[in-house]
C-alpha cells in the first residue's frame, strides 16, 4: 500500500511540472481575468482593483515592474506565471513531504494533512503518540526545499 501511494505521489509531482499553458496568444483566459479585474477599463490594474485576486494583491509591488503603481497586461501575465510556478513548486514539495512520511515506518501518514505555501509546510492531523509528532516534524524539515515547518499535529489516544 505504501509503495502504491509513493508511486502515486511521485506521478503527481511529475505531472505538476508538465501542465501545459493555455496555448492562446496573449494568455487567453489570463487576459480575460485581467479584463475582469480592470474595473474602470483603462488597460491597467491598480492595487485596489487587484483586491479581486489575493495573490496579485499580496505581492503587487513586486509585480509592478515599472513602479507606476499599476499593472499592465504584460506585468499581470508575468505575475500570473510567477504565481502558477510557485503553486507548482508547492505541489511538488507537498508530494515530497508526503512521500517522506509514507516511507518512514511507524508514522501513521493517513492521519496527517500536509499543506505547502511558498516553501512553508504545515502538518496537521492526529497521531497516536507524542514521539510521532516530533518525528514527523523532523522528517518534514529534512525534505529538500522545505523552508519552515509548522507542526500542528496533535496526539489522540485510540
């Protein structure tokens, strides 16, 4: 069972990098998203208009390459590409952490949820013994690419 799940996790992480883009010139669906954000139809997205997309708003200054306090379509498309790449890296990292937990004997991996954002990994769920909480945290921290570990595992007696 562990080998099957491990193979599945590796396949998922490989597929995350192989996802094709929209294939449409100018980003197609992305250009439509830009247009939807551009409430005043001036061809730019301001910080206030960017509130409609949390990830864009969060790093608006970083994505505003020409520092004019608004995003052009090109800047928006670049930002979306950056966000998509980050999401793919996080998906691969999540799969690596899950694979490491599965490979470790004595860790009840089915009771552990793994979430990743910008290299920070959060573990949550229940394990039957206190030593498993710290072991799962150490295993996660040892995975290449993990920046921080937020270990929210709790002990639940059976």
